[in-house]
C-alpha cells in the first residue's frame, strides 16, 4: 500500500465517536459575523469532522481537500449523519470558486504542510466576501512539543538547517513517525508571525485570547477566567502561554470598503466595541 493509502487507512482506524460529535469552535461561533454567515469553506477538510460540525449549525458548507481518499470518507460520514455537504477535490493554492463566494473560511493544520502557504492566504482572501472571516490554525514554533512528528520533542526549536534534512530522513526511513503523510510539516509559525503574514495580505487580525468572555467558558474553566482576562488585557503575557500551545491560531477579517468599520466586534457588543488587533 502507498503512503497515501496508509495515511487514509490510519485516519479511518483512528476515527472516534467524539470526532463525529465535535462542536463548532465556540470562539468563532460567538462572532457576530458567524451568526449572519450563510456559506463556509473548510480548506483541507480531511475526513470532514469540522465540516460536519459547522453544517449542524445550519451553514452551507463546502469542504475541499487534495486527498480524494479522505474526501470519500468525509462524504460517507456526512451522509451517515444526514447532512448535505459539498466535498470537492481541489488544491488550496488554486481554489475553484468565484470571488466573494464565502462568508467564512477555515484552515486547520494546513499551512505547515504547504511550501507556498502564502498563496492559500491570497486565495482565501479572494473567495471571501468583504467583512468575511478567515480562521487559521497551524504549527507553533514556540511550543517545544508537536503532533506533527511522533517521538520527536523539541523539533520545532531545531534550526531549519537541521529540520529539513532530518525530515527527509524520516520520510525515507520512518514514515510512520509522520503518520505516512506525503506532505510533512515544513513551516513553523509563531502566533505573531502568522498574524503579521495575514495582515500583509490586507486582513485585520486578532487572537483567540482577544475573544475570551466569561459566559463562553464552561463552569469548570470559569475559575481560570482571571488568567485569561490577564492574557486578553496584557498581550505581552501571552508569550508564556505560547510555550504550552501546540498550535498558532489567528482570526482574520477581510476589510469592508474604505470608510466601513474594520474592527472585529465581540459577541454581545455593538460593532464599535472591538477587540484589540494582534501585533
């Protein structure tokens, strides 16, 4: 069996009931833009767990992926759940959609695998409507741990001159370490560098910390609200939190025309009450 086939087989074997019961990202779901959004694009949707979660919210979801085997499984799972989701084989750097097609774009665990990841940003910007939201989650270079490579702690901290040849050795000799992926992680971001890259493409950005509200936390986690509030109020403290975060996550908004409010409104607030922009 090829690495591609082994990868799909591995994903199928790892399927859990909790994957199909996944809830939408609560921070995104609380955004006013999400409440009015109709169409959503799940870029590199894999087996469609997030697509299924968003479709249950009543959104018209389109999922794209380069791996047709994963798309076949995603379509099967969605059908079993009684959901209508359009799954399409496509390259994330060349999206087959018209300008301004979607209200939301989601990209989870993709940027680290694509050398030309900047083109994904350009394409997401193109297919988003003005005022639309692009959510990106990818690797975090600051955290010493990673799920991208099994048995390799502190890999994110290695110099690039060591990372790339070592990754080639793993591909040849230990493909199981990277879950038989044909496209292993080659890019590593910090939350700040990711936000900067998105702003370079014209987006207005913020971090999940900026969206924290007490009512969005579970009863169990509300006892930690004072810590989250500190991270929200004092961004320089976030560098301590980054050490424990295996991923970098940024919310980016495509600006409206000149003269319109570019702020990112918080759930439950008027549009002029905006979150701080990540720097």
